[in-house]
């Protein structure tokens, strides 16, 4: 088997895609705090959806563009 110049890039592309996806998912542009009847939490609005954290339990939407509540 001979290695051609594009082989290393082809092999590492899936790995880089996974790392890039995890970085994009962790980036948010708005974080809101919630406090209702002794229940505290946060809502993070990111590039691929939103996550709600209430009392240490985090629930995230599916990775899609836009928001639907």
C-alpha cells in the first residue's frame, strides 16, 4: 500500500470533524439566568440549539439551526 499526499488529510478529516462539532456545540451567544419559586437555572442559546440547566440537570435540544420551544 502506498501513501499518497492526500492520505493523511483523508484519515484525519473525520477526527477533526468530531472535534469541530464539539467545539461549535459548546459555543453560545446568549446565556440567561432563571429564578422562579426557589428554582434556579440557566438557558444557553448556541449556534446549534439551546440547553436548559435546572437544579444541576441539563437538557439540550437536538442539534439544529434555529430554535423551537
